[in-house]
């Protein structure tokens, strides 16, 4: 299961929001990859996630570290942009099952 989403920070808060998100990316069962990247828009971030399955992603939202990050990040989020669900097939650096 893959998820690519854009998050818009309140003006001038992208760095702090990115720091919170990066701090929440730790031990998350089923998470194969999570990349947080800056957009050319000074307030936007992209989050690209690859999971073993959709249920692992859903379960991660209940982890105490993720819940704490959500509470800290919420006041810094002005909105969201594009959100795309994908079905990753593989790629460089990803240890994914092959058909």
C-alpha cells in the first residue's frame, strides 16, 4: 500500500511541521518507507509512504508516538493538497516481495 500526500503548513511553519513529522517516523510495524520532502511552495510538504498493507497504515495512526505528533502538528497545518493512494510494485532500496 502506498500513499503520497501533500500537507500545507501555516505560513512560515513548514520547518517546524517537518521536524514534528520526522520525529514521528520511527518504529511503525509494516512501514517500509516514509519520506518527508519540501515542495517548491515554501509552505508545502510531500509525504511519501510505502506500507506492507493498508491495515498496517491504519494501525499506525493509533500508535502513541503518532498520536502525540498529530496533537503537536495540528495547529501548524493550514490544509492539505493532493492525496494519492498507490499500489507499489517495487523500487530501489525497498525490500518488497516479488511476484
